C-alpha cells in the first residue's frame, strides 16, 4: 500500500518555503490581500483552516510540520492515499490534489477509469472507496501514464505564466512498481 511518509519528501522538494508572487492566485486571501503561500499552503486554503483571512504573518508562521499535517489530512487522506496499492500512482494523484484541488484530479482519474478501463463508476470528482478500488484494479503503469498525460492537458488548458513550472513539476514524477522517495525500486 502507498504510504504518506514516502510521498511527503517528494512534495516538500516541490513545494518550497514562503513566496508571495503577484501573479499567483494562491497568494491572495478572500479580501484580495496578497499574503503569500508557505510550503505550498495557499492563502485561501489556509483561510478555510483558520476561519478568517490570513495575514502575511499567519502565512509566514506555517511550519514545515504544520504543512505536513495539513497535507496528510486534507489532501492525502482525501484522495484515499493509504488505500492505493501503488506508491507512484498515489504520489501522482496526491500531488495534483495539492496543486489543483481534489475535484480536478478526481475527475481526471474517474474519466480515465470509466473511458479507458471501462469501470462503472460515477464521475463526481470525489476519490472515495469505490474509486480507490477501481484504481487498484487496473494496470498501474498504464493508469499512471494516462493520469500524467491528462494532467499535462489540464495544465495546458490553464496556460499562463506558471505553465512551465507545472510541466516541470509533472515531469519529476516517474513510475515504479514499488516507488521509494529517492525513486529507487524496493
């Protein structure tokens, strides 16, 4: 089974510390104030967690361990990471949940399962137990490749100044039957 402890070092390499770029929509709270993102935790997401618009100080105060706890609870667990049998597939899915939200990756995965693997599932954007079982029942390398291709298409559809970074992020993921954080095979 996939393990969050194997995913988090990969994510932490991608999601650095504090940044406050004006062109990044994730840096703005609901009041339209640019307060930044820290360890990949966006202002709007953190606002939902703390129950009010965060300040720059709030965002800068997010520690690596706090970000890790949020990633586990609100992203890894939401995409059933611990229920998935292949670490590479789980990493690819959880990373997109962090980068774009659970619903976009849920929809991508469910459409692939339905259209390419003939699985009888509802495309609702929610990766629940039924979707997790369907994920585990198909060829993992084929699924990984199809998800990666669909993620690239998703990023191209968004375009913009961050496209190159998103594509580089995606390129950093490769398939292994039993992936370890270093990319070595167990």
